[in-house]
């Protein structure tokens, strides 16, 4: 993948959704590639910090847990809150 800060983009997308709707999305759809990349980063982070691995199908946010869904119709950089 080209340089792309997946977590930064994911959180920015959630922040924009909150600004418009007043609450966090219940789920965020991402491409299979982005889901795999996010999962790999989270596994590595948990391993390096010695912490327990969190549920990879949710992402912690300042607004609570948001479900991550795979949408094969999205390109590898798209993030769609729902």
C-alpha cells in the first residue's frame, strides 16, 4: 500500500460523522485490504506492548466501540461510516 495512515483516516472519518450527526456511526465499512492492514497493525501493537489483543471487528474510539465491516465493493483506501 502507498503511504496512508489508516488509523488517522479512520478516526477522521468518524469525527466528521460525529460533527454532522451528533453521534458515532454504528459501523464503518472498509475494504478487505484495509481491514487486514488494520488488523495486522493492531496485532503487532498488542504484541509489542504486551497487552491483550482486542476484538478486531471493533475499533475503540472516544465515542465507544465502532464495528468494522468488510465491504468488497470499496477500494483499498475507502472508509464508509454507516
